[in-house]
C-alpha cells in the first residue's frame, strides 16, 4: 500500500488539476462542450420544444429556424424500423460525426454507441431528447449520420438568426 504524506498533497493536487484540465479539453474537443455553433443547454433554460419523428429517411421537416441565444429541446422519436441519430452542427462537425459512425459500424461489434452532447442515437421505437443553446448566427445542419442516411437525404439546414432586441 502506498503511503501519502501531508507534504505530498500539494503535488497531488497540482497533478490532479492538470489531469482534469487535459480531460476537459479532450471532452470539449470530442464534441461534449461548447463548440462554435452552441453548447448543451439545460431543461431550466428551454425556450421551446421541437418534436421530430425519424421515419424512413426523413425527420418530417425540411428546415429549422432558431434565434441566437435560444435554447431548444429537441424531442426525437424513431418511428421507423432502422437505427437513426439526430446530430446538430456545422458541416465539419457533421462530416466528422459521419466518419465516426462509419468507423463504429465497420468495427467488429457493429455497435454505434456515442455520447456526443450535440447528438442523440435512437434504435427503432425509442424516443430521445437533446437540449441545445445556439450561440451564434449562421447556417448549420441537422442530420442523421448513420452510414448512408445523410447521403439518402436525411438532413436539412438550421438557420440561426439574430436574437430579437427589445427596445
């Protein structure tokens, strides 16, 4: 058993803080934290709820419009017979997520297990929720990145407009 003296506690604390900082950066880099298009929101901040049904190769909508600073609760039901995911992000984020999903599918297990803050994975019959705060104006995307689904048209634009200014 290793003994720790009171004199080594400051060193352990500094080492732990360093590990935490590196883990936090890796967590954000992996899509878990704030990114250029927004950040995970909380239920207490929700401004409105958008309900979607993933069925076939469609979410039943063509596009979404939100305001910068708005927190949206997305409730997604998988009403079809295929696995789906719902990912929000810019084009680079979507392409990266699609590559990750393809890699997971090609692995020996074929499992698509991910925990990105900007995505929810749904098996047939499941309903999931994603709460997101859009931080800046621009054009982004919602998409299903299960291999072949994006290419089959299961995506659309998210237009984030300037927040209303009360005068």
